[in-house]
């Protein structure tokens, strides 16, 4: 029921729908037969509505944008037969829960697949105002997180067709994607369904998602005029504007990443109980946490040499303060 392609020696099946959802609604799984048979898995997954940065987009973004963004792409050794049981790695992209897409050019996993003989799945999910801001009955929180859970269910059910082992799944992500992986660990029902066995969390802003209940409520009010009819491109641009105009009165850390997962809202535990939830799943899930040396230098403009030694010392102090150990 699915037709993929070969790209530079890499087996590819791209833009596969795993769920669909009306705006402000939880995702529902879909069947490939709903989209025609055979399904031509030859187009990249469109990005969630967002601000496209620069001419031709950032290399982490796909210039195609759609609210029907709940798609995934599978990369695999082209001669892996069904039932070979290769390890599976599922990638969740970063971008402050606001920008990015699973099929951004930066994320093509050619070397990972061919050198390590694994199956890699890249997931695209809702972002920003439509995916990681909510808190009311009309606008639930954590919709992007629920998208990710539906993607994992699809992968566990279907990955054997690509030579992958559904009992040997590692989820991994960088920045907000790394944080999303840690939230998936404690999402209701995920551990019980054994949707994955391992987690690799790289450069995750683990503390930035905490202590922002007041900020989330503020942003929910600020976006109250967003309706079911508001054009998607306007909603995507609005998320970026809210980041740039984000008031610091709610705290520096929340202001640095205002969108994200929200505790005390399904499927996450009550705020303050997340550590208990992680302790509960720790015996079942292996986790590797890492970061890059001086990684926060990426976000800080380097001072001109004319400003002298003191400016460089201040710069290095800020880099050290912003890099997790």
C-alpha cells in the first residue's frame, strides 16, 4: 500500500500521514488506505505553520507548510528485508517548539542509516500556538506532544515493513526535540504501551519548560482572537511575534522559550509531580543525556575585539552560564 524511492543509496518513504486533527483538537490515527493505494510516499512532510526564516527557508525547515503536518518519513537500508529486525531510531526536531520540521535538509540521516545499519524515522508535528499553547477546554494544551505519541504508535505498528524491530526503538532529539523526548517518557500511557525502549536527549533546555504557568495563561489570552478560520500563515507568524515581544515579568527562563509542554494538562502529570513520574519509568527506559561544549555560544553574538579583554571575559561567562553541565 506504500511506494517509496531510493535517494543516493538510501531507502526513503517520505510524507507518510500518521494522524490528522482539526485545529485545537487532539489527533486521530489514520490509515494509508484513506489516502489512496498505493500511497506515494515521495514528497517531504510539510512543516507546521511557522515563520519561514530567510530566502528558501532555514535548512532545518521545509518551505512547504500545512496544518496537516502530522507526517513522518522513514529512511532505511534499501535492501533490508521485512522482518530483518534492525534497530529503529525516531528523531524529533528542535526549534523552541516553534519552528523546524522533520524533513528539513539538515536532518537527512544518510550516514546514520548506511553506516550503522539502522532504520531512522523523522517526525513532524504541530508547533507554536497550535501545538504547544493551551489550557482551556476549547484549546487543549500539549497537542504537539499528542501528535508525537500517535507517531510512535504508528511506528510500533508498521516499522517491521521497513526492516525495523518494533521492540528496539530509540527516540532522540536535540534542543526542544530532546526535551520532547523526556516529556514522552512520562506521558500517560506511553510507558505502558512500550512505545520505545531508549532515549537520547541532546542539548535539551530542561529547565526552560518549568515555572511558566502564568506566562502560558498570558499567551493564551493574547491569542484569544485566533479562531478556526484564522489563516494558518497568520497563526504561524503570530507565534514568532509573541516570542520577540515576550514580557520578562514572568521570568527570564520562561521568556527564553515561551512555547512548550505544559504540566497539569493531559497527558503530562501535575506540576511538581514530574520527578516522581520519571522515577517511576526509570527502571524501564535507558536514557543518555548530552550537550555540546560551549553550545550556548550559538545564541550569543561574539563581542568585537576592540572592546577588549573584559568584554571577552563577560562573553565567556555568559557562555558558561548558559551551557548545561
